[in-house]
C-alpha cells in the first residue's frame, strides 16, 4: 500500500465518507439535497483538500495552523451535522440552536481562509499558490452562507434557499476549481496564459455569487467565464496525462474527473431536447448535475490529485537520491 493510499485510509475523509453514505441513503435523515451536499463537503471534500496543502515546517504559525485544521475538521463537521439535524429532526428549527451549532463550521472555515491568506502572502506572486489560497478563502465565504442559511436570515433580499445554494456553490465550484488549477500549475510547464486563467478563476465565482442575488446577466457572465476556465483546465490536464508516464491511480481518477465535467456539458447541451421528449423539469436534472459534479468532477479530482502529489514527491526524492 503506497503512502497516498495510507493517507486516504487514515484521513477523516474515510469515516466521513461512511457517514455521508448513510446521510444520502437512509430515510432516517430527512435532509434537503442541498444540505446533503453541504455535509458531503464538510465530511469528505474538506479533509481531502487538507491533504493537498503544503506547509513550511520551519514556519511555526503555518505549521500550527495546519495541525489545527487537521484536528478540528472532523469535530467541526459533526457540529455541522448537528446543526442540520437540529433544524430537521430535533424540532428546533424555530430556535437559534441550528445557527449556533453552525458557528463551529463557520469558525473552522475562517481558519481555512486565514491559512489561504497566509499561502497567498508566502507565495510572493506565484500564480499556482495564489489560486490555492483563494480556494481556501472561498471555503470561508461558503461557511458564511451556511450560517446565514441555518439562522434563516434574509440578506440582500435573498431567501434562505438562495443562501444554501450559495454555500454549495462556494464549497464546491468556487473553492475546488482554483485548488485544482493551482495543483495543475505546480506540475505543469509554465505558460504565459496561466496567470490569466488564475485571475479569471478568482473573479468568476464572485460574479456568480453577485449574480445569484442581484443580477442574472452577471451570473451568466460569471458562469461562462468559470466554465471556460474549467475547459482550459481539463483540456490541458488530459493532454498532460496522455503525454506523461504517471501513477496509474492518479491518471484514472483525474481522467474520471474530467469525464464527469464533460458529461455535465453534454447533458446541458441536450437538456432542451430531453426536457421536451420526456417532460422533464430542471428539478429532475439537479440531482444528476449535482452528483456528476460533486462525486465525479470534485471527489475523483481530489483523490486523483492526492495520488498525483504523492507520485511527484516520490519521483523528486528518487531524483535527489
């Protein structure tokens, strides 16, 4: 068993994955689909992201923050679960308890955001590290939206349902895509266009979030820019996987991640035809889109990058020796 597989088995993402499966498939948990995806992010996605983060052992503050993130992630995820259960199962939806419990995840994502800002400062202009740092900051914004949702607050004339969708948006696309592009930037041959991809990747999620609340045209612009960025990322990554001899596990999972994204694109293109042929609505497609994105593009991508990072480190160590 190689070190990356051991990391995955020892990571909180493993027991978190078991909890997530139970949440998705047991009728005991009467959660909304958006809440299930938020819990999936808390229990599985975030601990996998932490595995990808670099930290300078000589930097005391960064080292302590990294250790704190590893230790606090699972308790914070359990508080997130308790927050949702209190509003859906314990009859406390009309009290402040769901919001109070959600503060645990908010504070943890604040820690992620601070770590992201430290990463950006230490990066000294390195586009790849800036992208990863920005992704961590976006987790904090997702945590804010989750707390607003659990407190049932109306902010900027947006209702709690919009807050939940915004939280999912920032926990998955907004946070994950910059991290993926940053990981790619760490291993790729430097290209003149890469900093522009990072810049658009940072701006796109902000436009989408603003558009979801204030203006549909702005949202469409943000989605268009963001989607184009993912196309650039997946196209370059597939080319890189094809041309280089890499760890087979990394190649398989990263390839599946790219395939899931393009499947979403194809379904989106044929959505009008499918809608008319089978009398389907957008609500019928949301579980499909969500599953392909969360379990396909995001989860497979994170697992693939964990294997890739381990492979690159082993190769560097062999070259050094």
